[in-house]
């Protein structure tokens, strides 16, 4: 660590990059942004806390990635085009090696998605990483949680349960082979925000959410906001082979937990009318992203998950909750 770097040196060195689309970026009391005509601003914020969201010794490059990725995932779930971000950092010390790697991970992903960092805050304190993300969506076109209709198909992108499996391996509750762990750990540390999918689903999906706390918990938010219920087939859930194998090796409950309530998946769960099925399938083909049809929206409330024999699967905990 070089001594003597001031807060402003750090901001200039690690967090000031050109932001050509902003009227004014980092360096003043506030950034100035222009939103396109006919567009709404989609704004969201997400914080990563040491001990809760990451291990204290986590790789700073991957942390930089994930801090932005979880925010991009929220905009993906709204069908919004990400444009700008603000980054609030609270750090116990100004460790420049750490800052260098963190900012490299952050900007690598930001560049990939055309996001400009236009401001933030840098303070000393227990480590805390908070991004506010801003995006654009045509007025009235956002994918919301309250639009699911009886009869809709329920879809999930990518695959579920890998991140939870990686965590379970770290905690020693399951033992994975090195290659299995590596692929699950990649899902945990470098989630891919489904931004292109969210954009493609505008005008197709009735509702959408990103799966951060586990499928049941997050689909539950759609159901509650839409005053609807759902029936899901466990066997239709897209899970990695290693998770499917766990079921056949007598760890069925662990497999169910990871797939349904694991959290940290950052896939999209969305509902769309049956009449749009072929369109959803063609979006999947165009974006080379598997989309699995896992069940339907039904009248009433709550979610029933059916095992292949038709019986209902019950979980002790339906998802991650910070206060339960
Ligand atoms: P103020 O004291 O007016 O709140 P700050 O000293 O907090 O301003 O920040 C100075 C400038 O640097 C502002 O434009 C702010 O948005 C930006 N900034 C501070 N920290 C960060 C950061 N971690 N990433 C990006 N921009 C930052
Ligand atoms: Mg400030």
C-alpha cells in the first residue's frame, strides 16, 4: 500500500473514467444525465456486505464484477437498458492493490454492458459495496412483478442452483469434484446478468423478476404482486447435471433446496402467455440462452411444486431472507 493517497487521489486513480454519454460525470457535486425522449428512468440499488454476500478474503476482481452484476440483473428484470452507475464504497483501509483489482473487475463488466460510472462516495468504515444503477426503458414498457395472468407459462433462464451448490461445498455440506466445484464457483462469483434477455422480453413477457433469493422466494413476489398462484414441475427446472446427480445419490433434499431456494442465481424468472411460446423459444435460440418452461400461473395464491409422481414438494425454507 502506498501511503498518503487521499480520498480524492483514490477516486481519480480508480474510479474516474470517461463517461461520454453523461452531460457531467465524476468530479462535481452531482452528475448530470440526459434521458431519451419517451423513456423512463429505471433506478435500482443493491449492496454487498462482507460476511453476508461475500467472504472477507474474496478476490477483489470478482467482487468488482459481482457488485455491478447484481445491479445489472435488476435492470435486466425490468427490461431496461443499463446506462449509468454510482458506486458507494466503504473501506477499512485504502489498500491500492485491492482497489486496482476491484475497479478492474467493475469496469470490465461496465464496458461489456455500456455502463458509465458517473459518481459515488468513498468513505472509511467496515467494508460495504453499494451500487446504484440507472437505465432507460420506453414509457410503459418495463417488465414488472405485477403483470402475471392466469394461464401464463412460467419460464426460467439459464440454470438454477449452481451458486448454492458452490456455497454448500465451501461449508462442507456437500462434496463436489474439483471440476464441478469450479463451474459452480464461477456461477457464484461471476454471475452473468441477463440484460439482453430482459430487453428481448419487452412486449412479450407479462411479468419478470431476477432470481437473487431463490426461485420460490422470487417467483413468490410475482405471485403476491400479481394476486396469482403457480404450479411448477420440479423435473422441468433447469439444473446442472451435478445437481441432478445429487438427487439420485440420496441427497434429494439438498438438490431441492439448491434449485428452489438457493439464491444468488441471477437468472430471470418471467411469465408469458401461451400464445407467445414460439416467440420465447426463438428469443432463446437467438441469444443462445436456454429458457425452460417450468410451469403455469393459476388462480389463487402460493406456489405448488410437484414431484414427478404428482406429490407436492415442501421446503423448510423457501429462500434467503436477511432477517429470518
Ligand atoms: P461530495 O463531498 O460533494 O459529496 P465526494 O468527495 O463524495 O463529493 O465525491 C467527489 C466526486 O467523486 C463526486 O463526483 C462523486 O460522485 C465522485 N465519487 C466519489 N467516490 C466515488 C466512487 N467510489 N466511484 C465513482 N465516483 C465517486
Ligand atoms: Mg460524497
